[in-house]
C-alpha cells in the first residue's frame, strides 16, 4: 500500500498555479513541487489543513491510498 | 531556529573562529620559544616540582625528554583548537544541526579527554625522569590527580555526550527536512 498525492489534479480543478498556492500556504514553490511529485516523507497536518482550506477540499481529495504492484 | 538566534550564533562563532585561529598560530610559536629558554624552564620545573628532590643540574637529555612529553600535550591542545576552529567555521556558514558539526563536537570532547589523560600521566613521567638518577631511595614515582585533570576529563566527557546528542539531533533535523 502506498500513498499517492493527487494535489496536481486538485490544483487543475481549482485552476490555481503552484506559485500562488505556495505563497498562500507559506511554503516554497520547490517544496510544493516535491509534494506534488510525492518525493517527500510526509506532510504536516498544518500544511495539509492550509492546502485543504485554500483548495476548499478534504484531505481525501488530495491523498489516496493505492495498492503497490 | 529563529533568525535572532542564528545571527547570534554566527556573530559569536565568527569571533571564536578568529580567537582559535590566533591560538593555533601562537601556541606552537610560544612552545618553541619556551623550549629555547632553558633557564626559565629550569626555574619552572623547580617551582612546579618543588616537593621532590630534584638534581642540582638537569641534563640536556632530561630536558629533551620532558619537552617531548610536554609536546604531546601541546599537540593534543592544537588538535582540539583545530577541531574548534572547524566547528566555528561551520557555525559561521549557518550549518548547525548537521552530522559534520556533531563529528567535530565529538572530536573536541575526545581531544579534551586525551588532554586530561596525558596531563595526568605526564606529571608522573616527568617526576620519574627528573629523579631517575638520584641515589637509590631518592627516586620518586608520583601519581597525582589534580583539579585541572579532573576538569579536562569531565568537560571532555560532557562534550563527548553532547556530540552523541548532536548526532541524534542532526538525524532528527534531516528527517524533519523531508516533511513539508
């Protein structure tokens, strides 16, 4: 089981740019990019809450658990 | 880490970097100069080891042996200063909770423990050298443990522990970086 980050899908749905979202939630564009690509060990509840607030969504809309091959 | 704290670390580290650099340059020079001042050294030896029956004339061989033993302590002190200088250079560049800093702290602690041990044994050996050619019954084997030795050993051991703790802190900081 692995966690897949669907942030890019949510951002496209909400038509928000990475640069704008990073500025609004107070993280660097580089970190947001790492988060989108899933190249991070974890996400803080604080960051997740800010993303959910900005994108008006639930954590489940951003994160998805999927079976590994 | 707050920017105020970081700027304090950088400022003090910069000052200490120059102090340790100066000490690194001055210590060997002072030691070499002291080695050439035989009269001053004789006076110092007689004062330091006034409790023991020292020979009227201290031979050049004994002098050389004593200086060689003292040189070990100087060399170890230089090692500790070199490690401190390297640590302050890292702090100056803004690197604090890293594996490299922890390694330097650990080496400083180990160096101080070694200075304490050498200081403890060197006194015994110096007294033995000085009294070695005394008539039988007047040769001395002295084992003493002073405040200075204990201070170095305790400070060194404390810094070794801080070094290990810093390693753990560096690992935690590295892990924290992987979280967004």
